[in-house]
């Protein structure tokens, strides 16, 4: 088995499981640290989820992963803070109109 990627959320895991199942690729999932417990208890984990595939499936798995997840770009802290501020401002202006 070889490591394919490390995911950051259970949602990504479910998406990947479905994609690979439809394409005949078996995966092994290993939560880091106490990640599995935290996912069960809180619904998410900050430790990451390692995904392993068979060596003979690695090339096909990487191609599928890259195609499927290429649209998902990580967001940096500054952009995230700006989006949060804009959302708060929008909610504040909406509540002022109601009053």
C-alpha cells in the first residue's frame, strides 16, 4: 500500500470513497492521532485522514483524485477572515433594515 493523500475532513473522505468505489479502487483509511474518535464525537477532526491505495492502483487513483479535487482550492487565512467580515457586515445591514 502507498499513501495517496491526506484529507482534512470526513466530507472529503466520503466523496473520495464514492469516487474510488465507482472506479474499482480499494482504499485503506487511517485517521491520525485521535482523529477517528474526534470525528465520531464531534463530527470532524483537525488531525487529518491518510488515504492508502494498492501500488498497482496508484497511478489511476492519483489521476482520478487530481481531476476530481482540482477545483477545490485551499483558502488562506487572510481570504477566510475577509469572507467572514463580509458575511457579518451583510448580516448586520440586513438586520438594520428589518428594524
